[in-house]
C-alpha cells in the first residue's frame, strides 16, 4: 500500500505505455484465437473490446452504484452503482479493476455482468466503504436476473479470480483528489495566476473525469495529468458547447487538438488580451500549466483521448450491445 502515487503499485507495476498496452492486448487476441480453435470458447466476431463495449460496461457499473451519473448518459457499471449509492471513488476503482482485468482475460470467456458486480464489490472493500455480498447480489439480480446467480459463492469465486489477475494490487490514486488540490492551489495563489476554478468549473471537470474511465488514460498517465486535462477541456473548450447542454460535454467533439497546442505560449497577464473572457481564462490556465512544469504533450494526449471518446459516444447504441451480450451469454448461435 502507498499513500504516495509515485511509490505506489499503480505507477511502478500497473502504469503502461501506449505500446506496452497494445502489446498486452495483442497477446490476449492471440490467446483468444487459440482458445476458440481448441473449442474452449465460442467465437463471437462482433464482440471485441472496443470503445462502444467499454461505454456499455461503464454504464452498467454506474447504474448499480451511484446517483451521480456520467455526463452523457443515464445508463452495466452505471446501473449497478446508482442502485447502491456508492461513493464515486469506489466506482472509479471498480472501473480501473475492470479495465486491468480485461487486459488479461477475454470478454468471450466471462460473464460481463458478474464481472462488473465483482469489480464493484472488491472496490468497495478497497476504498473502505464495504457492501454486504448479499446486498450486491440482490441489487445485481434486480438489474440482470438472467445473468446473476442466486449463489453468493459465485461472486466470491470471481473475487479471487479478479484479485489474482490484478496480482493483488488494489490501491489506486484517482484524479478527483488532484482536482480539489489544484482548485485550492489556484485559489491560494490567485495573485500570481489571476485565475481560479469556480464551483461550476469543478463540477464540469469532475463529470469529464467520470467519463474518462472509459478510456485508457488511467492506465497510462498519472492522476494529476488527467485532472489538468479535464480542467483544460472545461475552461478552454466549454465556450464552444451548446448552452442547452447541462454539462457542456456534448459539443466538445467539434474542437481540434491544435486548439490546445496553440495555447502553450501565452503572456502571464491577461489584462490586455483582446479575445473573449473564456479565451482569457484559458490563457491564464495555460500559464499556470507552464509554470507547473507538467508535461504539455501528456495533457494534450489525454484531452485528445477524451474528445475522441465523445465522438464515439455520440454514435453509441446501447440496445445493440445489450442484444449482442444476450446472444453470447444465453448461448444462442453466434452470428
């Protein structure tokens, strides 16, 4: 265990590069093909670990655990989380556990609904807000009676499977704490940066962090980089969002990554800027990032991942994926 991200297993054991993550998934694809050839699992070519499947799993997790929903959808993790009113940090840990597990195990050899339930159960333990196993099973069965067994030992068995595949590393650090620390720091140093995060900024950034768990950024970058990227999206790009959208996230996909790079050279004072108020604030935020010596390329990469996610989310159809997993898990002939 570690109270410090820099000496934690999250950084020293589970932090990947883009290349190493791609290699892990390539090896899993090879293993999956061998299992199909040997008859251990059936082949469902349309079911792959792609962004729309990840959105579906994200929605399942949240629905069982919390009343705070992802910014784009009212939703397998979303549904579970909402019913149990579980703390946001536990939901975030459950999503990271699920993503780690699916680096090593094929979607086609597991019950994804039992996986989501188990991830949430283990995350509640690791984040010290435990839920009774019978309550977890009961709520999951209310959502997915066809897929969740009555027998609680099935969840207990899956718990050991999950922990084994994660090599027993369960301590995680999330961007939420970084968001609050950055807000406090900017408030304390307003005289230096002439910039502070409003409560609305914080709420928007928080919602974007929630959505970011659909991507790989939490396996690749430190939590403070993800936090700053979400703040950047909120401050620099929200002016392009529709005023009718409560989160501002829905229209962020019209932005280009060059918009961020162009902000990297700005004056420290915004008093004489001729552009509008939002651009002025974005320039001041960029000035803070430059002074903090954070890696701008990493921040831009995270922003690009999140914006790409929203493009894909706009094309997402939950009913199609619900039917696809029904066909697979209930043993119908694969298409």
